[in-house]
C-alpha cells in the first residue's frame, strides 16, 4: 500500500507536478556528487592532514601552497555572491512593473 502511494506524482500549489528524473538527469547528478566528493577529499587532506606531514614528503608535491587554501575558497565565495546577486538583479529587472502615470 505504501509503495503505490509513493509512485503517485506529488502535487504542489498551483498544480505543479514533480516528475521523476530522467537517465541524463541522474547521470549529471551523480557526476556532480562525484566531483564534490573529490574536491571535498582533496581540500580536507590539503588543509587538515598536510600540516602534520613533513614538508620534504612527496605528498606535498600534489598540493598547492597553503596560502591558496584560504584564497581559492574566498574567491569562489565572492564569485558565488556576485553570480547570485546578478541573477536576482536580472530577475527583478525583468519582472518590474511600469510606473503608473499620474495625470
């Protein structure tokens, strides 16, 4: 009984229905998850593990200098804020209502 209820489309306000993801959507989603996992693992080793490893160890040759561990996320955060702000500004600009003329 529960299984048949789960297969029904979910209806949200204004009669929007959610549909199941296609195969391409699932592949893209799994790719993004895999990429995020690789970036998270790399950054975690770089920031948490590498300071405790001897600086002459060969492991250091696979990572950038420690200064970039702060600079790169800061630049990425600024770009994210810039892109989100630009998106919001464009949406608000396109959806603005013309001012009413007062006679």
